[in-house]
């Protein structure tokens, strides 16, 4: 199994939308896809998938669907000495996919939790959506207020570094870390150029690739209640896509290509 983790310790960066589109794109290409939502409070990714299953059943549609696995309940009395409850829950959920899944897409919460920390150490591919703002950039690195250049890794980058160390100690291959510039505005603004320069400089220092994500589009908020993605529009009666939808599909195609997942040839 190839594990794709969508992570960022800041809420509102588009993690659940991104997770849903990655999982659905892979399922549409014929891959067997499992899905986990580690945000135990909001469960946006899990609800998105449940909405999709219910809508498809109600409308008689055969929509490609990732197999969603909620984290099982574990009796604390069954834990071994020193064993963490959340580790056991995640391990059991992962076990449901063993031998039946090509990819697992894991959506992490917008905060630092034990589940998120462990999931990052499991990631073969780590996708970090980042709003095009220096407020969000601060999660990756501190900016020198005088020079305007990155001065030191910040809290989230430190967690990724720790996950990389754990994988190296276990003899696993390195994490392929991709940072997505999400919700880009259409204009070429001064801040947009500065963000691009800062990310390019930081990528060389702490080891990630930069790729474009999704622009800000109303359609993403409209699709959630029915569990639909950009790839499902024709199946629900949208015969002609408007220019915004066509551009959004192109962004998704570019994103899947940029992830360089094993055995994935973009075909939608």
C-alpha cells in the first residue's frame, strides 16, 4: 500500500477537499483506495465520503468510491503496558486495508495530535496544502522581519523532520513531501510573488517540492452535501462545463500528476 497523508496543523487550508479529490481521482483510475479521517471531532472527510455513498445510492449512480474506515473503538483494558490507545486505534483501522488496497488517503486534523503525528511517520507521500499567505507560511518557517527571508523551521516543519527521522530509523524510504499553494488568487500580486520566492528558498532548506493546488472556487462548497467532486459533474447531468469548472479540472489533473504516485497515469 502507498500511503498518502494530507496534513497541516492549520485549519481552513483545504485538506478535506483535497483528500476527497485525490481519493476519488485514484478510484476513477481503477485503483483500490482506502480512506481514513483522523479529525475525530469534525470528520469532514468522513462525512464527505458518507454523503457520496448515500447520494449515489439514492440516485442509482455508480460513482467510484474510496472505502472509508472509521477508527474503531478500543477498550483501554485491552492495551498492553505502555501502549497508546490512539496508536492501537490507528493500527487496527490500517489493518482493515491490508492486502485489499493500493492507496490509503489519510486526512489529518488542523492541530497537533497523537494520531496526526503517527500518521506523518507512516506517509510515503505527504501533501501539505498551504493558503497563499505569510500567516500560513509561518507554520513552515519563521520569516526574518528585516530581510523577509526564512530564518528557521517552524512547528509543523519540525514535526515532519521528526517523522522523517522515525522512518529512517525503521529503514523505510524517505517521505516525498509536497507543499501545495492553495487558494491562489487570479492576479499576479506582489505578495503572491514574495510567497513563491520564500517557498522556493525554504524548499531547498527543509526538503519539499512545491506544486500548485486549487484556486478559490465556489463549486467546492456546493459539491460537499452530495459528496461529489469535479470529476462527477457529467454523471449528475452537467453536460457542458463552464470555464471555471474546466480550469478546476485542469488544476486537479496537474495536482495528481505533480504527486508522482507509483503506477498512476493521469487519465481524466
